[in-house]
């Protein structure tokens, strides 16, 4: 499923933004090329995709492409993980960084989680007055702080000195461990694999270089299809785009080029693939995985596909070119592409 908003609009609002770089190790394809062309036309900013030769971690990709990132002499640059939804308060983060003055300041966007769920994220202990990060732990085993890392950062070029130190240390460690036939401490066999959170932030904490800008705006990870539905709902609730039609979706309205819902169709908490057809009076429904509405700091829990040998009730997913007949119910199911169903299904994976 596609999330209805991306960091692109927020990036375009940052003063003097010169370029957007997408870094990943996925092979470029036609869909990505179309997206890049469309985004450049919409935001009027050059956008390029830089492909890693392997998965290099959250810091390794930055270090590998540091010459491209530093081309043109930027004073600062944002790093945004692709698996989060947010209001992306980038101009506010930039103003916060500029207020630091003096030595280069690196900024992490933070938010509040409840005590139990904070263990699933990077936890930040900060000075209440200066907002300096004093202690950083990635996914601790015991409670550290309710302030968590949102995966959105603002760096100056000086960050590459610190990432470079990790690279040099990894090289030395790799050489040492290869001599004795043991695995490196970070579990990888490449010096280029660098994790910003564990390898860099932990070391920078308490050195008057790393700060947290805390947001009260919405934020969520996108780690599953269910969380993508929740993210779309968050975006739509803040930017409604109603359009007349006979079919109402719980997370938006269908695009006529993407699927063909017929009269009196009901689609709730579901992802529908391209070129799918849903018959009259059919109901396609899933179970949402929204966070606890009674806890203002609750986040989405990680989903498990199976529990006790059974498919966990979750959102319904229809692959591309799926045909749903009239007057049937598809509930909490996953339908692979190019399937033509003839009856109702519940809690099943349809191969």
C-alpha cells in the first residue's frame, strides 16, 4: 500500500532546500522512476535515487555517498527514515539548530511514548533546559526514558567525521577478528555497515553535540500493512480530500484508475491492489491495529502474522488484479495477486 503523504512536501517548505536524495539498496524500477519524475514536477526540487551496493545500515549509506551529499557545500542536511509518518517539522528543527550557535549541533526529532512501548525504540535522556542528549540507548531491555527517537535528523557536514571514526574502528575490528576467526561485535562482516543509532548517537551523547527537538505532533512507524492504513488515516484527518462517489473507504477514496468498486461496495481497513474489481454489495474488511485511543502516548505495536498457529486478525490485503464477486465478505484475509474469488473468506491467506 502507498502512504498518501511523504516527506517531500515538508522538505519543499524548508528555506533554501537545494536537493532531495533517496538512498537505498533496492534496484531502480519503472515505478520508482515515475515517482521521481512526478515528485520533481510537484515540488520543483531536483530528486535523485542513490543505490547502495548492499544494505549498509542507517549511517553506512550516508558515509558511502558523502561526496554526493556534500556536493555544493550544504550548511546542513536532513536525514529522514522512510518508514515513519509525521508532520515533519523540518523548518522548526532548523530554527532549533540555529539557536544552538557555536559548535555544530546535530538534532534528533523526539516524541513521547508510554513506558512499556518506549522499549521498542531508541530512548533519549536529555537536559530539560538545554535539550542536550545526555544518554542514548537503542531499544533498551529496561526503562530508560519516555522520549523516543523519531528517525528524523538534522546534521551538519561535521557528522561525517564521527561516522568516519566508526568506519575506521570497524576496519580495525574486522581485521582483528578475522585473524582469530571470530565475528565482529556489530554482527556484520563489512566495515561500511554503520548504524547511526547504536554506533554514532550513543557515542555523541553527553558531548554537547547532540540535541533533541521534541514534537507534540503526530508520529508513527510504518512497519506493517496495518500501520500504513493508520498512517493514511492520520494524514487524511489533517488534510481531508472528499470526492463525490458511491463508495466510501475508511482510509480515503478509491482512484478510478487503481480499482473498480461497484455500487454499494464497502471497503474498511483494507489495502486494495491495482486493477482489482469488487462486486456489488460486497464487503472487504480488516481489523485495524491502531494504538490504544485512551493513551495519548501509545504507539502501534509490532504485528505478528501468526499467533498460536492461526492468522492474526489484521487488515485485509488484496493483491493486484484480484476479482471479488458480488455479495460476498472478505474478512481479515490476504489475497495474492491475480486471484478470482467465488465465495466469502475469513482469516485466511488465499494463495
